[in-house]
């Protein structure tokens, strides 16, 4: 057999491609429709939520300050521990207040003696007047002296009570049950009544409040749909996410909304209440609150893996029609919920949504839909596994194409040889 001349090789290659193209087309036309996984959409009742930033605030806070002046002689609590209302926290030197209390008691005794004397004098004048011995003016003077003595006694008793109160205030007690922080003073320090700096701070952190900010525009939308806004929601329960991204295990309640808008930021402060049995939430901690905004009775929930974006950023999805033809829809997404999207427009109840098998098909293609019971987990797309017979049929055209190409190439080479 003569060798093929070099100038004939390009012609032989082109002839081989022309002969193999019809064979490849015939093989593709003979391939069965691709199998895709679909999910039939059903309307659901969904509550829309919004995530708002906030700070933890103690439900009650008391700054411990002295009400009398003196020298701190003793601290009787453990810093950072739990205190109960009425527990002794500090002791102020009571010496000067003991002396003032003794003086007040002496004044009361003196006033009582004066009152007894005035009472005796009044009785004696009354007896003399009954025998026409004492004048009316003497009787009037005796009655006035008696009233003055009684008033002096009341004033002395009030001073005694005041001195007792001042003495009691040398023992500083907790006015709130909760967690007490570090002591801001020490024994030997001079303190004054109602000083600016507190001695310690007590905070009740079970329950705690979370104050979040929400824009006035969103508040207006809520008021139009829910009356007075978030406080009037049918389900005011909210969930909380900690600063490390972990969800808090206690649900909270929306308790109040500030009735004014901040002039500088244009936001409204909302307050939530959370039980905090483990004392995990601390005042000042940054958190995020997921709060319900609206309830949709007939919403469609779509797995995120079934939604893609085009070059314009528009969300799209593929559905299978009654004729098993793939159709592309543009979606309007309201928000995410876990691994799903909440869709308001673009899909209808009963649509068969393609959730897997996107690589095998496209808009306008005919497919074999395979229903799935539930949305697949979020992650990399996994095509449905075709039955063994279907895999054999899909592989056969490729083998036929290879054999036909080989035969065509052999036939062309033989013809070229004979020509030579």
C-alpha cells in the first residue's frame, strides 16, 4: 500500500468530520429526555421577620450611694456576687450620729417634763378659777403654756426620729436584689451624702431587656398594617442571636415601643424582655434580634439551591410544565428563611420546580421529571442517579459515534490509497 501524500491529509480530515457530524446528530436525537428532580410547590403560612441590632440592658439597676457623710469602716459583700434586698453592704462610722441621737433623746425627756409642768399649772388655775380666786387671763396663760409644752414635745420627738434615721443610714443596705459589681470605695475612705460617684452598682439581669433601633419608615409600614405597630402583633415573641453568631436558647417578648423618633438618627427604640436564668446575657452586650413583621397566608417557600441569578442579578428558577418542557421564571424574593427563599412573585401554587439536574437541561428542553418529597439540603448540586438501563442507553450513542467515525476514517483512507 502506497503512503498517503502530505498534501492529502487536510482533505481527509475534513471529509472525516463531515461524515461523523450526521452520525453524532442522529445519536443525540436518539437520546431519551434528561431526568431532573422537581418539587411541587404548595402555599404556606409564613411569618416575615426583620433583624435589628441592639444592646442588652438590665431590667433593674441601682447605684449605691451614701445618704450621710462619714468614714467607711467595713465592706460586707463579695464583689461580683448576688445580694438580696436589705443585705448590709457598707458600714459608716456611727460615733457622731450616736451622739446626735443621745441629744435628741434628752430633748424629748426635757420636753416631756415641761409638758407635765404645764399640765399641772393648768389644772391648778382651773381649780382656783372655779372658786373665783384666779382671773380669766391667768387661765388663758396657763392654757397657752400647756399648748406650747405639747408642741415642744412633738418637735423633740421629730428631732429624735430624724437622728435615728441618720444613725440607721450609717449602715448602707441593698435596695435591690441582683448582681453587685466591684466596690468603687474601700474602708477608710471619706464619703459624703448623695455624692456623684456610687459606691457600687447592683443590677438585676434575670430577666434582661434588649433595646433595639428600628427605622421610622418601617414603623410607619407596621402601623398601617398592625394598628399601633410592633407592640400590637398577634405573636410578639422574638429570637435573639449573640455576638458570636450562636442563637440564644430563650425566646423573648416585645414589650414596648418608644413613642418618639430620634431627631438625629430617625429611629425608634423598641424594648424586648428575655429570661436569663444562666446569666449569659450581660448589660452592654451587642446582640441581634429577629422580630416578626408580617404574616403571609399563601407564601411560597423555595429551596435556595433551586434559585440562580442572571448577569443582571435577577433571581430565576426553572419549572417543568405539563408538557414536561423546562421554562424559566423570574422571581421576586422577599427574604431568606434558613436554607429557603420566601418568594412573592414569579411562581404559582402547583408549579413543579426543578431542584436538581440543572446541568442536563435548559429552557425549552424536554425532560423526565422525578418528584422529590422534600427540599434537598443546601449544598453543592447533585444530579439524580439515573437507572442502570438509562445510563446504558445514554452511553450507547457515544460508542456508536466513535465506531462510525472510525469506519468513516478507514473508508476515506482506503479511497485515497486507491486514487494514488
